[in-house]
C-alpha cells in the first residue's frame, strides 16, 4: 500500500452523504484498516461516522480489512458501521470481497459477508465517493484546460511563466499533467510538457486506461523515460496490468525496457506470471517463462502461478507450469 501524490497533501475531500473531510483522514483510516488497527479505525469513525465508508480510487476501508484478513475489524465495519455495499467490486479487477476472502481461505470473513449481504437493514452506504478538491488558482485551472484541449501555444506561454507546474503530479486527478495528452496520444503536447520537465508519475491509479491503452502510445512513453516499473498504490505494476489484460505486445515492450519480471503486489500477492495464470492467458504465460520469470514465486501458498491456474481451471497453463 503506497501513499500516492494526491493523498500526501492535506486537501478537502467529499465522502459519503456529502460529508467534507480531508485526504489525510481518508488515508489514515485506509492505512489503519490495512494494518488491522481496529482501535484507530474506531477513533476515526467516532470523529466522523462516514469515514467508515470513505473511498480513495473506489476503495473503502472494508476492502483492506477483508483482503488482509482482519476478521475483528471486518465484523466492526459490517455490523456496527454498516460500511459495505454488497454490490461492491474491487477496482480494477472487479472481484467481490467474498471472492477475495474465499481465495485467501478466510472462512469466518466469508460467513460474515454472506450474513451481512442477506440483511439489507444493516447496510447504511452504497455507491462511490471520495472526490478530492484540488485547490487551484484560476490560472492553474486554465493551464490544465489548455493541456486537455491540446492548445499548444497557450500551454507554452503559460509554462514560460510557470515551468514548475509540470512537476505537480496532482493534475488530472493525481495522474500527472501528461495524463490526458497520453490518453489522446498527442505527441506534440507531450513533447512540449516534457521539455519543461514533465514526467509520468511512478505511482498511478489508471495507467492501463490513460498511459498504456495502445501500443504506439506506450512505446512513445517508454522511449521518453516512463519508468517500466510504474505501479498502482496497490503495487500493481505495468507488467502486472499487461499480464492481466493479455497484452503480449506491451508486455514485450516493458520487458525490453527493463521491467522487473517477478514483482509481488498487494491485491493478489502475485507476480505478473501469477496474473497471466489466474486470468488464463496462455501466450502471456509462455512469454514470461521464456523471458525468465520465476514460476514458483508468490506471496502466499494460494497465490503461486500453478495454484491460480489450477483453481481457475486453466488446465493447459497448469500443465506448462507443472
């Protein structure tokens, strides 16, 4: 769990029921939930009940409590706070919390989630929240709009007065000032911003959708200094994302630019090879093995590539890994 740039500043944030809080407090309760610090979570909730359901990047405290196996904290968030929407799916992988708990062998937590889902009277919250209010001057807002509209001359004029704005990674929802030009593959705008010091942030929430959606876009960014080990705040690297999506071309690109083959992330305690095995991408499995990926590396017994292939029914992949 990594502290992202847009959570480092003490910015106003809107959570459930329109309640105003701050990024510092939202990070605080998410980190306490990750750590299983029930007493700290209770202090946050006593101060502001809606913090029990506060989200960053579509991720509420219950996500971490379940994922990390903190059963007592799960019980508190469910039955005392009502802080779970049973329709919730993890972002971006769209698994239910029941799936997460089952895969990890957290039987007590699975039972609590099922019992909670069966009783709508317990459920106090639903939907998404967590809008961060970035405090910008009118000129900074105009700068971001000009970048978004690909108004190259206007952007250049502004940057001659404020070159330091390219270094602020909180632009475009914390994805960096290159985010929208990268999404649109606007090379001239990206080159201009880079000439004033802009770079792709190393921690991103939406890298597959904005920076790596197409091969030519990804190739340009790699050739212009994007870190091949860029990752999400859950430790999911670009190579993990390529393995999940089955993007063989972008996986080759990342490997050619020095991406680590066997990093472990938090969500599934898996390597990119584990992702390829879990989601059944045979060609990706073969690519990673040929590149030298470790077929036994994992963060838990249940998250080895072979276990994923076996439990998800990908027999052809299981045979290769055996």
